[in-house]
């Protein structure tokens, strides 16, 4: 699903970063998060709810869109604890 979203965003010229199961290093994951939070030219961060529910703080985000939820209530509840974000879940 992220592959399809990534391709759509590329077509319309939206700059993005991505974290999924292929990013296994904590250091690499933190570098991507830091860049997203500090680089205003990055308009989107694609990530799965599996990686999004394990201590990621996205101060650079003003919206969270859950496109393809895991339907695991525990995982999805962790991701939705984003007090500073306007949430648009389950598109």
C-alpha cells in the first residue's frame, strides 16, 4: 500500500520520506524522523502503523492520515495518540 501512495505522491511532486519494515536500524529511523521534523521541504512522511506506534514523535506533522489501518486495536490506538495532530483516520 505504501508503494502505491509513494508513487501517487511522486507523480504530483510531493516530497516525502518513508519508514517501513525495511528500516531496521534505530539510528536510520531516527535520522529520517529528525529530517522530517526539521526540513520544511519534506511534506509527507509515509510510515506503517507497525513502526508508527513505537515511540515516534512527529513534531513536524500537522496532520495524520491513516490510510490502511492494521485493524489491530492495540496498534492503531498507539498510533492515534497524537495530541498535537489533526487526525483524519481511516481514509
